[in-house]
C-alpha cells in the first residue's frame, strides 16, 4: 500500500520537530494563567473572594454569564 503523504518537493524545507522539553514550561505557564483567569471569572465572589469589594466581579460579570457560571 502506497503512503498518502507525498515526499517534500525539492527545494522545500521541513520544519524542525518541536521538543516537548522546550514547550513544557510555556504550556505550564499558559495553564496557570488560564486557571487564574478561570478563578477570577468563575469564583471571585462571596466566600471564595480574595479581593474585597465587588469591583473584579463587576468587571468580569458579562464573561461570567457568557460562560454559564452561576451568579445571581
Ligand atoms: Zn450575574
């Protein structure tokens, strides 16, 4: 059975493979950033609130409703 992937044409370059060790710290950083964002959108209210007042909650209120988090 012939392979369906054509060999690279002459003169073209193939991209270097991306090693997992090189992107792992950035993936971890992006994951932590997403978790922080998820906390502020979804849980920065009431008993789980880290910041006093409701400013953060009001700023993220539309996103909270858009993503379906329980609110009011
Ligand atoms: Zn609401």
